[in-house]
C-alpha cells in the first residue's frame, strides 16, 4: 500500500475529498472513526472494454426484474453500504459524500424491485474518471446488475477510467486488474482532462 495520512480536521471537508481523488488518494475510516488517506500501489481498476459478465448474470439482466435508476436515492445507498459489522464508511464520510452528491460529483446507481431499493453502488465522478466506492445488495445479484449498468453508462458517456481501488474476489470476478502506480497516475491524468458528465 502506498501511504496513509491521518486526518487532522474535525470534519472531512468535501473539497479536500475531491483534491484527494484528483491526486490518487481516497479516505477510509477505521473502527474508531479516524480517517486515513489511501493510495494503493498497485491500484485496482476495471477496464471498461473488458468487463466480465457471467452467463448467470446475463440471464438475470435479461429477465428485467430490476429497475435501474441513477441518483434517485444517493443517501439511502451510502447508508445501506455501511450497514455491516465492519465498515470504513463513517458519519463524516456519509456527510462529505452526500454534500458532494448535492454538488454533482458523487453518484449512485440503484436497483429497484417493486418500488423498493434492493441494491446499488456509489462513487465519485471527475472528468472521465469514476471512482467506485462501495455497493450493497438485499436481493441476489442486485449489486452486480447495478455494476453492469454503471459500466454501460460510463462507456456511453465517454469515461475512460473505472477505479476500484483495491482488488478482491468480487471485483476480480467482474474484470478488475492491478496496475502500477505510475500507469494509474497517467490514466488518471488523462481521464481528468475529459469533459464527461455522469448525468
């Protein structure tokens, strides 16, 4: 891992969060609420032209059992993402990202079933870069359907970078790879120069 910087502010300021993303850093809270800035090396990304969609997931999508919405329930999504025994999403992070949502930087992709929010994800969009933060699912494959919808949306909007920060079994199934920090910084710099709009 490339370095951690302990937070010294009493609040996680939205402008500081944006500056962190622009320079490769993102915040995560420890169990005591202290926030550290992460910039992993190598960095996990998902190439938008090689997203892996399993046969079973394709079948689920084809059934059209989920309704996809963008930015209709951001606060509910970020709160749902932290409803687990071990979470890095603190109250400070929820407050900062909700403010960034109001400013047009933080976005959610949601899956709905029968008028109920059952899954989704959220992240930050800057230029042609989308920084995926977290996802949740209350119905089988609801978060994966939201993820596929996200990747299709990013491609349609001309985004070039989907940052997933750390690799794990779940993101690896979806096509995540690790790249060296120098390569990531070049991709980040290029993406930020693009005039892309998430919505």
